[in-house]
């Protein structure tokens, strides 16, 4: 594979052109007994469903400080995020969250309860963040992270955070921390405003 610049970002397309079963061209249509357009193979009859992608991550804490990672990849290169990424096939959300934390920060955690479940319909995603306790503060960031560090509440780089799901999860945590009660928060983030 050719190595790309760190700003390179080209996600795989959500729609397919050819059937993965027989290789024939696909037609975009509403199949019988369905209510949405799908990619349909009129040759073999396969219907190629597209479903939301799950993003799993953690809000890791060490001695009252929150672990954040500076992204080494697009989208949002060079901004700060919670350790998170796409769930893999064969994983639970919990296993994926632990794996992503290890890959991005190189830190071992004790996974806590599920904390935020965030619907992001315009991005065709659902984000799951768990609370987590860092077991050892040593960091060994992987290739998707420029650097990782621990931030007290007043040190969080709010203007440099990567995604609204990260911002809202941190806001919920800092509010709940005052009460000492951390319920599950389930909500949606609205479609982003156009830049202009």
C-alpha cells in the first residue's frame, strides 16, 4: 500500500457499484416489501443493506485528570479526542473500546459503565463511550495519535476538540462529577451547520 500524507482522507464509499455475490452491476431501487432505496442486484437478487457504523471509545481518568489523544489522522487531524474508533466485526462495544484505547494511547484501563450513547444520523453512526479508570499512567501512543496526555478540567483544550460527541461526553462528565452520579446519557447530535 502506498504511504499517504497525514492529511490524506478518503473513506470507502457507502454504496457499491457491483454485487459482491455475483459481480453484476447494482441498481438503486426500493425492493418489494421494503420502504427504502437499497442497492439491489437484479441478476442474482441480492439486496445490499447499509447500516449505521458503531464508534466505541472511553473517557479514561487518572487521578482526576482525563486522558486525551491528539489525532494523527483525518478527519480532524491535529485535534484532541477521547480514545475511540470504529467497532470491528466479532467485537462487543466494550471489547472495541478497550482495544481502541490500547491502540491510540497505549494505556491499560479498567473499563467502567457505559456512559454516553450518541446517535449521529447525518454521519450514519452511533457513538458509545464508556467511563474508564487508568491503571498505570504510562502512555505509548500508536500511529493514529500524535501525542496523548492527561488534562485537569480547567486544562481541556475545548477549542481544539475533534468531534461534538467528544465535547458533549466531556460536558456531561464534568457536570455529573459535581454530583458524583454518572447516569447513562442517550441523545442525538444535530446535523452540522454549513460553513460560510
